[in-house]
C-alpha cells in the first residue's frame, strides 16, 4: 500500500531554513516524478517543485528559485526539500506528491510557519 509521510515542518523566523522530508513506502520512487506542493492560507494548492522520474529534470516555481532545493535519498526511498531564506509568504501546508502515468499519491502535509 502506497504511503507518503512528510515531516520537518515547524515555526521558523524570516531568513531561516527548514528541511522537509517525505518518506515513501509501498513503491520505489525512482520511477515516479516527485513533487512538493503547498497551500497557503486562503489560496489554492500550488506546485513548488517537481523532480522527474530518475531525477532527470527539475522545475521550480519562480517564487522559490534559488532558495529551495529538492533532492532524493535513494537509501531511504525519500525526497527532501531544503528551504532557505524563508519568507513569511512561504507559510503554508507543504505536501509531497508522487506521480506516474495514472497513479498519483499524496502525503498528509506538514505545516511551515515563517514568522518573527
């Protein structure tokens, strides 16, 4: 059974950093596009970054380019999101997604709050 579990969210001051982790069980993520989405208060869920299957291509939202980095951990079957220079506008629930053809799986989300 496919399961995605995010962790690493929390409260951080502006300019700070956090690392989110999404540990996957039930399938090998190497064949899946892995993405992070976020949903800010009162807004639609939006794509933050997508890393294609086998890590061949990565695309970041303009708002996070140069600040966020996605990387896979093959040993843990996980995908991480390193978030630097955080801004109050980054406050959101962050979700991990695995996608391949007609399959799409979501985690439960982890809250990130950027505030002084």
